[in-house]
């Protein structure tokens, strides 16, 4: 059974840091493109970034230089390190696994989804 179990959400002040984790099981983690998405209150879901099987990453302009996506294949775990957090980063964050054989772009990272974790940034 495929599972993407998220942890690490919480509330921090602007300028702070937070690390989200996504523990995967039930599929060949190292062979899949992985990604992070977020949805703020009253706004549509947006892609945060992706990490390909070779480790190459891609980020939305809004988080470049502040967020870092990484993964540990031995632990089947995906991470999102968030630094210099801003109030506008407040959202529900979701991890997702890509569709095998498709490009590692946010449009295709939708095969499996985590349940989300809330990140709240206060000013």
C-alpha cells in the first residue's frame, strides 16, 4: 500500500526555519520524481518545487534561495527545508510522487499524495 506520511509542520515567526519530512513506502521511491505543493487560505494550490531521480531540483520563483528540497533514498524520505520564512508562506503543504515515465515537472508530480501538514508563519 502506497503511503506518504508527512511531519514537521507547525507555527514559527517570520524569519524562522522549519523542516518538513515526507516518509514514503509502497513504491520504488528512488525511481520517482518527488515534489512539494502548498495551498494558502483562499488561494489555489501552487507548486513549490521538485526533485528528480538524479537529484536535480527545480523551485517556484517565490521560494528560490529560501527553500531546499532534498531526499534520502536509503530512508525513502523527502525533505523540504524552509528558511527565512515569510507570512505569505503560510499554507497547507503537501508532498507528492510523480508519474513514472513522465517529466519531472510539477504538472506531472501527482501520482501519489501525502495528506498535508499545516505551516503557519506569524509576523
